[in-house]
C-alpha cells in the first residue's frame, strides 16, 4: 500500500500548476510578415529561436484596433462582446461610440482577462488597453493608466514591469501604438515602416533586458498584435459614398473607410442596399447575409447594411477631408487577407522553447492566459487545444484552477487515510 507521503506526491503531480504570472504585450498594427521582409531585427530573430511562435495569427473581423484588442482580452468574437468597430452606434441606448467612450454598457458584453483575474483575487495592472479605464462588470484593474500617447515607450516598460516587483501584480498588460501609427502615415512598404519596426525590435530588447534585470523569470510573456496593415492610395482608390447613395435615405453612417456600416431611414433599406450594391470595389451585405465565417451578425450595433471595401480601397463619407487626412496605410479589411494578420510569440517558465506553428486564433490567447494564471476562464470562443503544444505541461481539459484541483486531491487522500485508520 502506498504511504501517505507518496500518495500526496502522486495526486499533486497530477494537477499541474502554472507560474500564475502573465505579461501580455501588444505592438499595435505589427503585421506578421514584417519579420520576414525587414532586416536588422536581432531581438525578434533570437526570440523566434527561443520561444513559441506562429507564422501569423488568424484574427477577428473587423480588423480594427478596439474590436481586435477586446477580442484578445475576452476570447470572444466581436458580435458577442459588442465592440464591433472603433466608431459605432448602439440603437438600444441611442448612443454613439468613439475611442474615448467609457460608459460600462459598451464593454459589458465581454469579460476581459483583468476582470476574470480580479474576480478570482488576482492583482492586475494595465498600461493601456481598450476597456481598461472602464469599470466592467464591477471591476477595474488594480492598477491602470489613463491613455496618453505621449508617454515614452521605455517608461511604459519600466513602470509596467515594476508592478510585478513593487505591487505584487500577477497579470500585466502593456500596449504600444506602434508600428500602427507609422503604417497609417507612411504605409506598410515604406522605409519609415522599416525604421519603426527596427525601433520596436529595440523595445523588445529592452523588455527582455528588463525582465532579466528585475529577475522576473517566473513571468510568462505573450507578445502579439491586433491586426496588420495594407497599402492604400488616396489619389486613385478613394471612393465618395455620397456619389452612390442618396443621403436623404440614410439615417446614419457610424464609420467609413474599410468597413462602412449604414443605418437607412425607415422603409429605405431595400433602396439603399440596391444602390450600395453597385459601388465598385466594395461588397455590400444585408446584415443577415454577412458571411458566417466573419461572426459579425448577431449584435444590434451591427447596422442593417455593411459595406466591406476591397483591399487597398476606401469608401468615405467625407471625401474632401479624407483626401487630405488619410495617409498611406489602413486596416479593417477582411480577416482572410494575409495583410491583416498579426504576430504571436510566447515565452517563460511554462512554455517550451523553439516551438513553431502555422497559426492560432487571436481568440485562443484568452483561455491560454487564464490557464497560465491558474484561474477559471469566463465563457469564450477560444480553444486551449490550439496552444497546448506550446506548454511544458499539457493543460487539463477543464479550466478549473490547478490550485483547487490540488486542494481537492489532497483532501481526498487525507479522507482515505482516515478511513483506513478507522
């Protein structure tokens, strides 16, 4: 018969516990193939050799900053969490959303990772992430910063990683708005983009050095992005919405460019759709006919008509202003396009080294982070199976925290021992 100590060792070994610390990093607009076509990326090259990585991430539609970041944070499709665009209209509240909107009703369709962690008594810190400044389902991060783009990247790195040391945080999210801004201004194929990606390679090097300096070897790190970037041409590929539609038939156009949602006036949907279907280089959909693979139907914030531009084309509601203000790059297009796909790297005490895969979904990141934090995930559209091969220990099919599993196993053994004595 096994001794009590051996029994305890057996059952505890069967309930693996991960380190319980995660750093999530986003470099906005970091297209997957920058790593292949831009030279001088020494830190990314070394990271690829010593981390888990993929060729590209299959992200969600629409491929815009706020929706994609909230899908990473919640593991939910946009139609489920409700952040369906950077600019949108909510008919239930008769309210419009822009990037600064903080009312909780916009965000409570999903449970972001910091809320999941805080609910389960984890300490979290967020140095910028869409939704992090809003009390969602009653929770804010333990530490967070109000968005200020002017804050230098090295300061963000030092501050965020200090939270692990000084504040005992177990989850930290860290956001950089590059190389997205450079992509918008100069285009993904520009020399300016090459220089900016090399600069972000330097920021990666700073992150790696700071982790080592602060002795944060127990932190699992995930580096990803929200979307890619496509080259645009405002001189030859900019379309004026009002050249094709009768503005008197339209109640509202909450957004435009790569994806243009339209709310027709009462009784005008058929006529507006007929006219929209004739716009060149644009695919018009009635809401119910949006392809199922986009997972972009079942939310009142998705308008009755949605127009999706072909790659590189833009349909705008203010042609004159857009002609002046738009740069050389944009995103938001179909998530099936290679140009819209971002990066993924993961390393730390619970990850294997040098494991490379073709792809994962951006929705898989949320359940992976929950597993690494030893917390139970909220309902989500991601899969632990997609990332299990990255981990040193295969995650359990159940998302119940490993600590609870250990507690339960130990107590069962103790009960059996008491019974044997009696």
